C-alpha cells in the first residue's frame, strides 16, 4: 500500500522500495518531463526505479510536478511509456 507524504501544499505518494522515501525529491537534472498534475504517483516512481539507467528526481514548478532525469534516453523512454 502506498504511503502519502505531505510537503508544504503538495502530497507525495511513494511506495517503499528503498530505505529513503525522498531520495529524489527536490532534485533537478538536465532533462525534465512535466507531468501537468499536482503530485507524483507511486507508479511513476516505481517505473523510474525499474527502468532508468541513471539518477532521476522530481520537483515542482508553479505547483505542478516535474520528473527530472540525468540521462536523455531515460526521459525519452519515460515519455513513451507513461505520458498520455
């Protein structure tokens, strides 16, 4: 069952798969994917953990969530698999 974490006005949903729930929170890397919603679902984070070859993180811009990737290929693959 996912756990909900509140950060300011944002609620972050994250399933425990590592010892650190917020390892990627607040991280900004060169390749951004704007999610156009106010949070990051556990499904997005799980997909990134299973499929990304390099670091990723997430942050908020104008109250909307942004996933951020070190590797351009990871960002592209995420867009192809998850963005609708």
